[in-house]
C-alpha cells in the first residue's frame, strides 16, 4: 500500500470515531433539541480515533503518521464548528417569545 492510501484509511477510521463522539455529545444533542443518547461509546470511539495512529507508528509509516496527526485534529475542529442540526429552529422559537 502506498503512503497516501494508508494515511487516508487511518484518517477515515479516526474520523469515524470523532463522528461517534460528536453524534453522542450530550450538550450538542441538548442544543439541537434531540433526545439524550442511550449510551455513549466513548471507549470505542477513543480506540477508533487513536488506534490508526499507533498502527502507523508500529508499521514504521512516519510520513503517514505525521499527515494523520495533522488531519485528525483538523477534522475534529471542523466537525465541532458545524452548527447543530435543529439549533436554528430553537433560536427562532426563542425569538418569537
């Protein structure tokens, strides 16, 4: 596998873990007007986020690790910056009162 392929696979796995954490975040769900998540698989999400980086280090893919190390926090910040889905309707309701 090429370095780019390995890096993209690692980033996508880590991104899946970040999405799980984002989707089950209690504060984000409360602001969105969504019900509480039944459970928050934080341990699974942590493994999904960090295991690809550890695997890249073990495999000796230092260039891929550096790219992964730069991309994962950036992806996390981008997901955190997205507005909640239903938050706008709540703001409109508050303005009407």
